């Protein structure tokens, strides 16, 4: 099981991830698209990296907005894997 990060480690890594916030041991971002189709196309692009990392985000879709939440459920909080996957997601348009 991955190791939980310390609060200092979490804050250090969160500073380099623009558009992501840390709240309640979760890493979150919301993306806004032109319409529902754009939102769904983005979500579909998340499948391969999530499967490759064997780490799947929680995803909420509301018309043209996609909210992504990362946390390592098994570990009970944030691990390095969450930040690694967040960096990959940040590069997806």
C-alpha cells in the first residue's frame, strides 16, 4: 500500500499543481468546457492514464463542468500516486 504523505509534503507538491486544491485529504480540480460533448471527450481521455496507473479518480460531470477528485482510498488520504496522476491529468486538454 502506498505511504501517506505528510502535510508538508502535500503542501509542497500542491504548490506546483496549478488549478488543483487540497481539501479534506483530497486533491481536486474542476475543468470547464464549451459544452457537454467537450466534457465527455475530456473524461474519455482520462481512461488510459487512470488504467495505466491503476489509480482511478472520482469524476463528477455537470453539463460542461468536470470535477476530478484524487485520493488513495486504501491508504486513507493523499499519496505520491495522487500527485503523479494529477500531473498527468493536468497535461490533458
